[in-house]
C-alpha cells in the first residue's frame, strides 16, 4: 500500500499562474485541466479555470490546486464548503489531498476519516478517477481522497 499526502490550494482564478510559478521554483511536471475539459460549456465564464492542477517533481515536491468556481470570495465564508450546481464552493484556502493506488485502500481510509465528518462529496467513481471523495472531518479539516489514475482526456 502506497499513499501520499499533498497540500491542495484553492484559488480564485489564478491557480494556473500559481502552479506555473511553483513549477519554475521547484521544477517537475505541470498538469493543468480546465473545467471545460470536463464538459463545462466552453462559453461559460469559468470554463478556462483550473478544475485540477498539480506540480510533481522528482525531488519529492508535490502540490495541487484549483480555481473555486463561480462565486466571489466574500460570498463563501471561510471554513464553509458547499455543493452548488454540481460544483464544490469553498472559502478554505487549502485542502489536504490523500492519494492511493486502489479503490479499496483509499476507501478504507475514507471510512475512518468519515467518522463524525461532514460529507461534501461521497466517495465513489468520478470522471477522472475510479475513486474520489471530499469531506470535512470532525476537527474542521477538509480532505480530498482519490485513487491515482492517469488523466485520459
């Protein structure tokens, strides 16, 4: 069993620029996928924003980021995460991302973290991975758990 924990930063439209900067500092491979790549109509305002971004380097550096869709930052108070129109909106500046190799190993971690948690997105298949879920644990920390899978887009 191999899992990794990565800081997941949440931006308001500048995730791509931030990730490019972090890549210039730490090196590594940059992955940026826009909302439009996952089916959002290309003419909508957030279609070019980052739904999944990551920099990973051979030196061990790893960071993930996305652009919180839709609302102005003041419209979502800090520490509040909600689902609206199929999108996750948050006032939090970061999540903790845990990634594993199989649905079963990540699911077992999910089951333990979910004890007393607020479930934001139930663990299960998503368009980009066979296992994904989001919750805020009983201590107020928001976690993303997913299965490592190459993007097939």
